[in-house]
C-alpha cells in the first residue's frame, strides 16, 4: 500500500476526488492505497474543510513572511512524519523549488487545466478563452523544475461549443480533472508499490 499526500491552496475539489478514488477503488481493480495528509498553504482554503469531513489529517503551512526554503522545509518534515510516498498537487498555487523537486523526483504529480505545453502557469483557462481558443483540456504531468514542463502522463481535450461561457468551459474542465487525475495518481501509486516490493 502506497501513502499519498496532497498539497492544495483553494477549493480542494480535486483533493476530494483523489481521496474518494483511493477509498472506493474495488479490490479487483488494484491494490489499496491511502491518503495520509493534506497540506494547505492558505489558512482559509476550503480544502481544509473537505479534509476534516473526510477524516484526513491536515496541516496549514504558510509561506507568508518567510523564505520559500523555510516553508518547504516544514512541508518536507510534515511529509516525512506522515511517511508519504507520493505527492499530488491539487490547485497548489506555489512553484516548488528545484531542491524540493529533486528530493522527490518522479514522485510529485500535478493536474493542469490546459493542453500543455499550451497555456502553462496561472489563469490558463481565462487566458486561452480571452485569446479565442476553441480547444481546451486537461493535462496530468510529473512535476519537474520548470513551470508545467514535466513529462505528461495523461491528457484530455474538447472543443468549445459556439457561445459557450468561460464558466461552462471551467465546469467541463473540472469534470475531466476529477476523472483523469485520480486515474493517473492511482496508476503512479500502483507503480510505486510494485517497484518497492520487487526483489
């Protein structure tokens, strides 16, 4: 059984989708894993409320008024204390430093609401919509030292309907995220588990 930790900054709907996928996975579809920790950098993040309702331990680690390496050292300590094997970013609005990524290389995953390499970074849906893009989608990728540049694990696209609002597009994107991100994370947890037990 692999142990998952999630880093989030906001609403936490992807965090909840991950927890539910891990808990509700039928045994015949693969080994059982566990979500052991939510770390949120914003005190008022609704993800923290979701963690309480789901019975997941949560930890608020603020970046405010401190150097990035100090906040990341606290995150590292929390991950080590929880014995987390794998980290999933779920709307975590911080860029992880190269040393942090290097310490868990290949074991940090992110979901991004665009068809990378198009529209990396923040506000990608809004920027694509305002630029008149007709194709939207979601990319799941391994985190590396760049901004949304890591190896792609899964992606899904769709064409916007004529007259479709940005809110409607966002809802379609979230629905895709909630479907393909848990699938990708479970796949990585399975691979980690298999690698760990190999002689």
